[in-house]
């Protein structure tokens, strides 16, 4: 798994990102809890296993890898593999989903992945710089335009975080970070 997250070299979507998402998964476990904790854990573990800048099928390929790995290494485990696939594939739609279309596990899972938006300003800035580094193969004006458009879209949504749990804890900080990020073009 660690090797998968190292290829190609990644500045943000590395195994360190997965570990951070898993920390949020654990926080939810101690708080509101999960309906399907094992499936959520496995989806978090695999959600960015395949990540190639510019590809639109990273999430599908990550879900395929997850299900292949689970069939190989945990064949007798009674897991809801369709749920694992769904959770992983939903990450392709960050910023495009509405709360009413998702169950609470999906809301919380997606928010665990997006929690970096509500991190300290220094952590958010490091994340933003790492994303720019990952997309260094994209011409800078195109990257800046698309990145700013995505961040502005998030800022303009009624809810950045789909779950009440993350909304209450991180919305104000996320909005402050996003306002700062779209206020300059570097």
C-alpha cells in the first residue's frame, strides 16, 4: 500500500495523506461513529491508491485495486465491497455532491478526505503548495485558473462539509483558508 501511494511521486496524495484521513476516521469512530466502520476504513486506505494527474479514472482504478486486493488478502471477510467501491468513487465528485444525496457514512467519509480545508492556516498552505507541486506538469496559468475556480466554488457552497459533525468543527476555518487562497494568484 505504501508503494502504491509513492507511485508516481506525490507531493500531497501520498500515504501521509491517507494516514491523516485515517486519523479523521478514528475521530469519527470516537464521536458520531460509523454504520460500516470496516468498509470506511478500507475505502480510506485505498481511496487515492491510484493517482495520476490529469486522469479522470483514478478513483475507479483505486476502487478496482481495493476490490482486487481484498479478494486476494481477505477473501473470507464479510465486507460490503460495493460500499467500498462507492465511497472511493465518490471522492471524484468533491464539491459536486449535495448532502441529501448521501447517507451519513458517505458524508462523514468525504469530509474526512476534505478536512484539510479546515486545518490550521500553515497546514492548509502546505496542502495548497503540495497540490500545486503535484500538478507541476500542467501549465501554470491553466492550473491556477482551475484551482482557483474549484476553491471559489467550494467557498460559494452553502456547506463545504456535508456532515453536521465536520460542518460544526471545520466550516469557519475552511472558509477563512479558502478566502485567503482565492485572494491571491500565486
